[in-house]
């Protein structure tokens, strides 16, 4: 089994400090999720579930729970509300009938598309305020963050 490389303490401290400094900036300057929630009359957790299902196609409640870091009993009412609104439905897994997946319905796909349009509009508003080179560096940095955090065993 390959040995993990040790990261020096200074690098760890830099990542911790920078993350702490960047998170509020992301919420206040990059994406105003409070605006997205208000415009679409939907809590952030619901937006996240629609986005996950849009990417994955179908997920079990256990997978949704794990991905959001929420207890399964808290996911059930969230899914129930999305079902009542016609955005998702529960379906038995064809390979294992014990497993019930949550799938995005066409109305949910439309809602997700509208939410993503709102987010794109927000980003478009501030792209003219930074140099193009910086914008593409930000794009690359966000892709790296997504890749690293998506594969990390945290």
C-alpha cells in the first residue's frame, strides 16, 4: 500500500487560513445563494438535492444524506416536499428492489435549469469587474478545488 506524503505544517496553516478567509467572500461576492433561494422560493438544501440529482441521475436517500452531511431522518421530509412540488419521485432500483432511489422529474429539471440561469446571471454581472486573465485563473482554481475535494477522503 502506498505511503501518504506528509504535508508541512506551514502549508496546512495556509490552506486553513485561506479557506477561512475565502468562504465569506464566495457567499458575498461570487454567488449570492440567498438571492437564488429567494428568487426560486426554495431552501438551499432543496437546491443542492436538485443539483445532485441533475448530475447523478438517481440517488438513494442514504447517498443524498451522506453527500449533504445530514441525517437520513432529516432528508425524508426534504424529499417529501420535493415530491409534493412535483420535482422528484421515489423509484425502486431495478437491480435491487430493496433500494429506493430518488430521481429528478421533468419539472425538477426545469427548476434546476432556472436556478442555474440565475447563478450564471450573477457570475455575468461581476465578470466585467475583473481582468479576463484573473477570471480564467479563478475558473481553473475552482476546477482544481472541485477535483481535490471531490476525490478527498475527508
